C-alpha cells in the first residue's frame, strides 16, 4: 500500500525549495525577507531536513528532475543552514536567528536588536538608565518597541516615551555606551552602523503600534510630565488620511458631527479617491453641496487646509474617547 506524500504548509514548501537550491540562491532569497520571515523559514528548514523523495515531488513537481538528484536531505542540516544564513545576513545576525531556530544543543549566541525577541530586549532595557533604555527602544522596530514597552513596569512607560520623543543629538560617548550595552547583554562584539536618534515621530510610531489600552494608560501620564510633548506625539500618531481606516458607519457618524464649511476646507487637501470616500458616506444631496462649496472656494492656502484637517482629527479623537465612533487601524482590545 503506497503512503500518500506528507502535506506541507506554505512555509514548509518554501523550506523544501530552500534546501534544494544552492547556497547563493537561498541567501539571495533570505536577504529579501524580514526578520520574522527569516525565523519562520529557518525553523521550517530544520523541520523538513529529512524530507523524502515523494514529498519533494509533491512540492516541486515542476522541478522533478532536479529534485530527484537532491532528495537525500537527511544529513546534518546545521552546517548548510548556517552557511546560507551567514551568506544572507552576515555572521552576527545569522547567529541571532540560529539561536532561536537551532535545537538546544546547537544554540548560538544572541545578537543585534532587530533580531531579538521583545522579552529579551525588555530584560535588557529594564536594567539600564532610562536614557539608555530610551535610545535602545528608539533603535528597535516600532512594533517590537511597542511590545517591549508593554512588558516594562507601568510606572516606567511614560518616562521612556517622553525621553524617546525628546532625544536629540547623541554624544559619541553615549553611542559607545549603547554599543557596549548591546554587546554585553547579547554576548557579541560591538558593531558600527546607523543609529536612530528617536524624536516625536519615533515615539508616535511606537505608541501607535502598542495596544489601545497601553496608549490610554501611558498618554495621560505623559501629559502630566510634559503636556506639549504628549500633544506632539498625539498629532504625529494620527493624520487626516488615517480617518480613511474607519468603516463607512463610523466615518459617516464623524461627518455628521463636522460642520460642512470645515469639511469642505479639509477635503481641498486630499486626492480624489480619498475625497470620494468621505463624500460616499454622505447623502447624495449633502455630497453635492460639499462639491459645490469646494468649487466655489477656489484655491486655498495649505495652512488653512491643514488647520481644518487638524480640527476634524480632534473631533474624531473626542468622539472616539466618548465611545461614539471606533477609530480604524491599530490593535484595539475587545471584550
């Protein structure tokens, strides 16, 4: 009785291909992936290391001839996978990836921030001076930094966001301190390279990537520390185009709470597609009225348009806080 070939997931199918192509080709593919994709694909490569010919033929039926020559993948996969990772990512990043996907007896050292998991970075950050911690977070991917922030003590979160937002020119001594911290905590040599200096936009990216509950807890406390900075972060977190992330029902509710004159001024600064999205949430008569008003206005100063858009954003935020509308985007909490 013939056994049916194993059914692979998408990432496992990709892993089979990676194990069959040459190191240079595999490395070229890895270089185009983000860290999480590299981790998933690398782990899958270990999982399919002993794949047999039937499975290879089912996954790569367009390359049966080549697959038959190389179906004996049941050798120790570590050297080949390490070689591919090193060629694609360099030894430091490769060792970090391998640290999470290699069986325990072959685990390698952890390395650079972009390739660390949030709990590892949180453990590192919590032991450092808040200014060093802020610089560390500013150099993480915003989504990762948001997860790290949520793992830190509540009392520390507003101060870190304030420091990130206010980060300015960094002295060479501070940069060396940061490199030393990363090298000490990860067990790797210090590496040169670009350094993010933080700022309001960086703080806004981190806050936008955090859960809604985190934002609602941190921002009021940050406002008590520095109201102006908190306002700058809020403004950077949400721009007029973000209103398009709302569904038609919520966008329609917002529009009904906005004066027609204000809306017509704000829509002068958006493209046709975005404009029609707003007008599509209105009655045909009301939409025609806004179009006529916009046409009658003629050219407007950009400052006037931006002021109108900011006013509508503020209305939207007020309605969202009251529970009248639900803002789109982000990872909101539901119960």
